[in-house]
């Protein structure tokens, strides 16, 4: 009998300690779990907001506001890489808005290729009148004169010059009566310069892209 009592007592004690051990391994507090989940959701939202900001920065328009002869010219162009892809890979694109013009520079890290693009409004009654005024100074040199020309669907007066410099420089400038937002004509100058590379295929492609994505407002 005594052995049975001792066995029963030992069994009770082992069950008691077993229950105590199990109860000590409490599941994680539900509030702690909820907080962790909230932090995860907050991080997800923060990442989403960061991506949205990055997209906004990438799609931000380039805007030039210039005062000319008591008029305010507002030239708006989307980020260059959003509508123009150079045929060359690995070019670094820089954008600058000065007091008079919007400038783009596309250059590779080895210095083997460089293209510069300049866009600016001009105070003149028409592109033809402005071109003729400049041509007056080059009556004896037709290579320096502006001539009627078409770039894509845009017509104007164009001058293309090439330097004999060993580094090679080609300059293509188009003067045109550009339709403003309200429908009136605005004289604009779009210039593309290229250095070091004699393949000038990209120059006209870049000019067409600029003309097709440019908006001008005059007040």
C-alpha cells in the first residue's frame, strides 16, 4: 500500500511540475504581435511613398521663365530622358535652367562623345526677319547664312556649321515660329552641338524630340 501511495504521490508531483513548465512558455503577447505588424505596414507605406517621390522627381518638367520686352515667356519641357533615348549607351545627362535658356548636356564617362542642346525664346517679329537680320552680316559667306529648312513637321530657318577643329564640333541651329499655348507664334531657337564624334545622326533626332515635346506660353 505504501508503495502505491508513494507512486501516486510521485505521479501527481510530476504532473504538477509538467504543467508549471508548460505554463511558463507563454505565447507572445497579442499586443506585441500587433505592434510588429503595424511597424511592418508602416515600413511598406514608407517605401511606397519613397517610390512615388522618385517617380515625381523623374517626371518633373523643366521650366524656363524669361522676361523679354515686357513679355513673360514660359518654356516647359519634360525631363529629356522621358521622351528621348540616345542611340549611344551610358551617357550622363545633365539639365540646367539659366536666365536665358534651357541647356542639356549628354556625355560619356570616357570623353569620346558629347552633345549639348540649347532652347531659348527670341524677341523678334518672326523667325524669317531674325534670320535675315543675321544673314545681312554674312552676305559673302553662304555657309554662315540661315536657310529655309524643315525638321520633321516643323519649318523654320536653319544653319549647320562644322568646325575643322581636331576634336570635331558640329552645330545645328533652327529658328522657327513656334505655336504657343494660346495659338500665337513665338520665335524660338533650338540648337544642337556635338563634339568628338563625326556620326551626327543623333543631332536631328534630338532636335525633333525637343520640338515635339516643348510648350511655350507668353503673357
